[in-house]
């Protein structure tokens, strides 16, 4: 909450609606928390990861979630 003049304005901004990139991840989190893998499923889940991970590392979903960068040297604008 860089650029806010005081702490109450920071809390007011945090209580507002989430950023567009955050709203999609909260929806996915609700869906995925309803699933619980057992011990056998955990073993099979990890087996294809070395093959799948290099192919999906540059996907649009990954870039949308982790590609956001903040220019800390840029002046703060807007509310």
C-alpha cells in the first residue's frame, strides 16, 4: 500500500474490492480446497510433474499469477 498517506487509508484500501488478478486466484482457491488427496494419490500426483512442469512454466495462467512486477522506483499515482 505504498503511497498511502496514513494507516487508516491503507486499511480502507484493503477493505475495498480485490485487484482483478487476485479475484481469479481466490475463486480457484475455493474450488481446490474442497479436494483432498489420499496417500496413494499423492504418490501418483508427483510422478508426471517433471514432464508437465517444463511445458507449462510459460503458460498464460502462470504469467497472470506470478508475472506482476512492481517498479519500486516509479512515483505512486492514483488512489
